[in-house]
C-alpha cells in the first residue's frame, strides 16, 4: 500500500534523515527501495528466504547498492550493526519486541504497527536518554509479525 509506505517513511524521517535504518520485513522490496533512496545505509531483515532473494535481485537490477540483506527472525532485529537511527517494521507484533527497542540509538525513531489483528495502531517510538517516548499515528491493519525464519 503506497500510502502507508509514505506515511511510515514520513514518520521515520520527520525530524532528520537517519544515517542507518533497519527495516523489518523486506517483502517485495518496495519500502526498501524507498528507504534506500533517502538514507545512506539500509539494513533489511526478511524471514522468508524466497522473498528476500527476489527483493535482492530486484533492487540490484535497479542499481540499489546501499542495502544489506539478512534472512532471519525480524523480532531479533540485526544486533551486529546496531544501533540504528531509525527502525521501520512492516508487520505487526502484539507488543514491541524488546530487541528492537534495544537496537535503537538515543534520538532514534522506531515506526511500527502493533496490536492484535483488528486492533492495531501505528506507533512512533523515540529513544531518549531517559527511556522511550511514544505516540500513536493512527489505526492500521498489517499482517501479524511472526518469529523465526522460513527457508
């Protein structure tokens, strides 16, 4: 849905363009391509190997070179490259995975749909020196976030 991609991207870059963004849920690569056109470094995690490979090929064919790809469990983030200035999540956990909060840099922004099916909200969470501040950006409907990785 192009509108929600635009809304989430707008929330992510509202204050400043982040240097390093973690994307959870590569999918077809559309959001990844949008992010890659705006930020210097994008790290993307997808739990379904075939989707990740298709997105990687598609973006390579488009000349996108500032993205790193990982097949894995999005609930765990990608700690090897943390902290991130921004994290954008394209699937809805019922509660925000602690690993994603931990991998957010101070001053960084997490944009994530959260809640049970039929009751999800798009949230913006900013990490402060004292903790986290969050606000609701509106009701949304996303696929549920699942842990683990599929071959």
